[in-house]
C-alpha cells in the first residue's frame, strides 16, 4: 500500500514538473513575441527616422534601412532651423498648446465633478451631450464662420477656443468615472466644516485627480501638438505651428524630394514631447498605477 502511494506521489511530482516546464516555456515565448512586437512597432520606425535624417538627399531618396555612408544629421538640423522657420513655429505651438491643455483640464475636471455628484436625469442628458464630442466630428466650416463673426479667425485665442471645445469631451469622459470612485464622505465632512464648493473642489477633489489628469494631459498634448488639420483651417496662414509649418514649407517646394530634411524636422518637432515625457514619466506611471490600485 505504501509502495503504491509512493508511486502515485512520484507520478504527481513528475506531472507537476512537466506542467511547470510548459508554463515556463510559455512565458519565454510570450516574452520573445512581446520583444519582437516592440522592436517592429517602435524600434524600426525610430531607426528609419534617425537613419534617414542623417543621410544626404541622394541617399535619402532611396528610403532604405541602410546606414548613411556619411552622417549629416547635425547639418540637416541646422538647415531645418535656418530655412524652415522652426523657431517661430515652435513658439506658435507652445502658445496654442499650453493654454488649451490647462483650460481643458481645469474646466473639464470641474464639469466632471458636477456630473459625478449629481445623478439626475437632466444631468445624465447633459453628460451624454458633452461626451458626444468624442464621436461627432466638429463642423469646421461652421466653426470658421463663427470665429469670423466674433473676430477671432486666424488668431491664437480662436485656435485655443477650438481646441478646448474639441477636447473638453475627452477630459470629461476620463475624469467623471474617476471622481465617482472618490468617497463622497470626504466632501460631506468639509461641507459640515463650512467649506465652500470651490474650496472643496480645489482642496479635496482636485488633488486626488492626479492619476487621470496625468493621462489626460499626455493625450491632449499629443493631440494638439501634432495637429495640422484644424490649424490649417482656423489659423489660415496668419500664424504657424510646427506641423502646420512643415505642411506649408513642404507644399511650397522647400522640402520637395528632401526626405532627409523632412525626417530631421520631425525629429526636432517631436523632441520637446520626448523631453517632457522623460522628465515626467515617473509621475505619469505612478499616477496611472495609483489609479489602477484605487
């Protein structure tokens, strides 16, 4: 009897060992596949971008993955900065992006607080109308006519108003669900102590919105900084942003068949975003994970 039991135990241990090896092998396969996916989807485009930006015009026209025979990366950067009007376009992008993001986050979070705490049918209808901007594209012609009527067409203020109106729905959609997870008892205690609604929001609710605000900030910056469609129609040549300036100089023939200059421009245009993410990545990641744990 003991021998039979011993044999059964041995068989079970062997089966567990086989299962453990299979699971370990599955993890290795998953890691390899994930690594290949990251290399193909992220590494290869970055490699092509840098390599092409470092070539001269003749080599860049071939659009190959081969390294340049001689690197011209710094020369191409200097050409883009001197002839591509990037400095003025950079400040134009900053003037448009920073206020748009701040205003959208502030007013979007305040509206989200109201939508999260007042669950009446009227508020639910208003909330549905607000987030409908996520799927309904804005009427560019109507927006342009409205801006001309109020005298904001072709101005930075008009462009900021358009961006805030477009991406306010995104902020409301992300923040409202997060506020509903915050215990309302915190607000009730402050209200009993005599705190006003504005003080309750800015001292209790707003500091707790770090996780979702970090994600929303990155999304809005990426959308607005890389936008060329709305800027092309709204600004109408009176002001340049980096993507709009690239479109204009390429259309004018400055970068015609000059893929090395186009790729160098894209690198310089994306550099501020990479710097911001590199500086703030710890706060962004900790905020996202904090929201997930919450």
